[in-house]
């Protein structure tokens, strides 16, 4: 069984930073925003490290906590060897678990953290993730200065950082359960069509989650997928209908909700920060949904393996939230 049930895990607070394009998108209010991609630093890498440090510092400040009050810092991003998270973690005296599931990393972090708290191995955990468009572009595609054209199926890596405090102290958001995904490889090789690569993994994890917990899709007021974008969302909905005979009551994809149509972001947003930016700054603030399933989606490729003509596996992890 790939699903875990939790009894005493809550999300107490979150903190978000949005990039220069994201702050002018569909969501109008974040905790902090960036005026440009450098964030008053000398490099894009230093800007992303700064984002993570500001988010962690603010979570500690909000909750009047010190480093020693946090049992674990858990998180990751898209950079080589998750170096951004490692470099930001070195400024704190907190045991650090670096994780990588590409754009599913935030949901993976919440799953691991919730399991530690539920098993009474921890009381307070910070889960953090980030992405930076220009760091990711040179990591997975080409530096922007190269001027490489992109097809409409491509997505646009979101810039921002989100952190959440997981705790055993009762709050308004309870972490109910998690489903750990399995890698799915449908034989695709196109790194400019990650929505199509990840859609079957999202469908598999949703079906597995409902089967494990003996729930129907109607159990949830909202199913929020990570960053399938416009193309991947259509495939996901068709795939889940044909392969599993599931009809979704209410489904939103974070990648389709972050930007405005006139912002020219191809098929929508991608990046591990896309889902938590939408979750904490739009979905939870509407007070419309009581039972929410978030499904983080990740394309598990590298430039080297793509250039060697390998196919692309994808992963999706799910976490069930209840708004009390």
C-alpha cells in the first residue's frame, strides 16, 4: 500500500515569495514579491538562496521559534544536486533532509515531514521549496540569452519560494493522508512537453490514492494538480476518464492558474513552487474548500539523458488536506 494516514499533523503557517512575472499574474497578493530575477544579488543562484532564507526566517519569526525548536528542515528545488537548498540550509542549526522529485518536491516534503510527526519522531518541521526561471532554463533547456524558440507545449518555470510549518499542534489545516507515487514512463522523449509526460503519473497516483483509502473522487471538494499546464491538464482529464472511469467533481491545475493569458507563458507554469504558490495564496484563502487533494507532478529527466535519446519517467505524489 502506497498511502499513509495521519492523525496528528497540521500546517500551522506558510510564507510565500513570488517572482517578478508571478506577482502580475492571476494571484494579486503574496507575502513578498521580487522586482527582478536578481533580487538585489549578484547571481540568479544567490537570488534563489536568498528567497529560501527569507522564507525560513519569516516562518521562524511568525511562530516565535528558534532553530532549536525545529526538528527538521525538509525540501529541495531544481538546481544541480539540490545545491540551492543545501546552501540555504547551512545558515541554520537544523537537521536537513534534501529531497528531489522535480516539480513534485513540495508534496514529497510534506509527505515525509507528516510521517515523521505522525510517528512522534518530530514536533515541528519546516518544508520549503523554490524555483527560479533563469536557473531552471539553463539547467534543463538553454540559457535565455541563447534565444532558443519553444513550442506551445512547453511550460514556463515559475519563480518563487514557499515554506510551510508542519506541527503536531492543532491548527486550521490538517494533513490527513499522503500517497507516494511510482515512476511512470510512457515512452515520451520530448522535454518540451512535460505536461504530457506527467499526466499519466498524476492519474495513476490519484487512482491509487482513492483505491487505498476507499474513497471516491467526489470525496474531495477540490483536486489540485501541480504543473500539468494547459496541455497536460487536458490529457490528465481524458486519461483518468478512459483508464480509470473516474469523473472529477472539481479539478484545477496550478500551472494553469498562475499566469494571465497575455503573459506569454506557453502552456502555463511549471516548477516545484507553482503548486504551493497557488495552494496557499489562492485556494486556501477562498475558504470554499474543506477537503483538498494536492497532487505534485514531476518530470524526472536530465539534459544528458534527453540528449542520449532516453525516454522520460514522471512521478506524482499526493497529500490530502482538511480545512477545519
